[in-house]
C-alpha cells in the first residue's frame, strides 16, 4: 500500500487534533509534509509531531500554495469564511482536497468550489464525519436493507449541551454569523447532511423557526459584570467560565485559548480572551435554538431540532417506516418490526477516535478514494454536500423571513441566475 502525502492548512483543533493524528497512527498510509498556520505555537506543535522541516512551515496558506504542488492532498481546516480561496487555489494546483465543514457561508462559493473540483478533475470532499461512524453507518444499512420498510418520517434532535453552546457559540469562534456562519451551517450542516443521506431523495420544501432567545443583554442577571472573574453573581450562573474551565470535566476545552492547562494560564485566558466574557454580554448573534421542517420527493417528511439548553451533548433520532421503526441515541440502536413485533437492539462499541470514529473514518476513506481515483465522486463529495448546504441556506432564509416555506428548486434556480 503506497504512502500518500498531505499538507495541512489550519492547524487548530480540527486539523491538527482531529484529522492529522491519522498520519501518526498509520504512517505507512499518510504523511504530512507541510503546514500553514498563523499561530506560531500551533504551527510548531504540528511540525514537531509530524517531523515537518522548517522550510515547509508557513505562516499563511498563501505562502504554502505559492509553491509548486508539495503533496497529493490538501487538508483545509481554516475558519468558515476562509475556506473558499485556499480551496480554489489548492484545486487549481491539482491537490485532492479534504475540506472542513461547512464549505462556505456563501452559497455561490459552494457552487464555485464544486465546479472547480470538476474542472480540475480532483476530489473535493467535505468533512461530514458522521457518515463515517459505525453508529450512523449501521442506521443507514438498516434502512437500505429494508428493515423498517419505506421511510415516511424522521425526527432528529441535536442536543448541543448547555456548556458547549456557551463555549463555542456564545463566547467562541462560531458565535457571530457575520464572522463565521449561521448556526444551521456552523453546527447543524452535519444534521442536514445526515438527513439528506438517510432519505436518499431530493429535499423539495423547507421552513424554519428559531431565535437567540436567552443569550442576550435582556437576560443578564442583576449585579453581573462584563467578565465572569469580576462578577458578583458568578457562583449562581450555570454558564460561569470558571466553573467550566477550572473543572476537571471541561478543563480540556481551555485549549482553545491556552496550550498549557495550568490554572494560572487558564485564569489569564479568562481575563484576556472572549472565553471569559459574560454570556449575556458577548457579541454573539447566532440562534440558541432552531427547528427545521423538511419535505422530500415522494412525500416523506423530516423534523430537525437544535437546542443549546440540554444537559447532554448528543443526537437522538427516530425514523418511522412503513414496516417498522428505528430509534437511536448514545450507542444504542433499536429496531421495531410491525409484523413480528420483534425488538432488536444493537450496541455500537466504544470508538477510539473523535466524533464516534468519524475523524479517522473520513481520513481513511478519503485517502483510499485518492489512491484509486478514476473520476468518481467520494461519499461526502462537494456535489453531495452542496445539496445539504442548500437545505441549510434555505432553512436560514426561511427563519429570517418568519418561517416562510422555501421551495428548493426555485431557491437553487435563483442562486444560479445570480452567478
């Protein structure tokens, strides 16, 4: 089996922490030979872990992509609004590209990237990692095997977790759609992708409701301050930054603002970075809860609910078919047969890599697709991802317009006409 080479653009938690470790676990299959990262600490850490020489360490993606092609693959994990230009240049340089989700907050950029992959005869796969997990693959196989008949309706709940929404979507990098993406893209494009994949039919109509109900100045407690460390009522707040980052349970998330998890550094980070700000006084504007209603070709329906006000961080799904029902959460998938009244329970074993095995799964699948590439599309190709991204864009359009029903064919035509 031949070893493939890759460059990493963006050495944050997803790039260096999620996908690059595959090369350390399976060095005979993949080697990272260059990195582009603005943060010198992250850049040096990636270089040391993977033995990347100084001459192949770059402060920006522009410097890396100005060079002749250095590898087979470009793994691009920059922030949402920094996906388009490096992806287009990497494709033009004839790299196969593995791109972190979402593709882009701009639907026209998504269409451009899909076309660029075709024009350059290169793979462009989007990191919809859920499709590569044993949990979701088992659910998909049950539907494909006809174990519940024809799918009539799906209900999918994404329970974000009270601490996760405060960390990532109120204080963190994805808290403001003007700087990153709307919540339906930044967090829930995974869910739109899963629903599209499980239904395996075009989505025809979408409507959506949701708002930033709680995390705003109107709900700031009396006596609260701009920062948790200066707040007289911090001890009564479930979203207290010290409660998160100084606890053993959540301390690991402090790596987003300090590489060394000693208390002095964590406290300094809470004083100096957005991760110490009051959740009611941040510059966040993304929703803290949202529902999306979908109709698919043939009449099947789906309901998706995202909510930040949950104790657990998890997804729960109920799929109702004409001959049976499937329910799944955690690591348990339960199938109910209408004819025999038999209940079958499947337990998914614990996975050793992130996102339930999806992080390693997508890298393994992608390098195999590159190794045997002959013009085919990958499992989460740009073409497949554009379909679910359009569902997300239409849902946000609906939400911003009072829940107006959006017809997907009309929405897509209007986008193409605008190009």
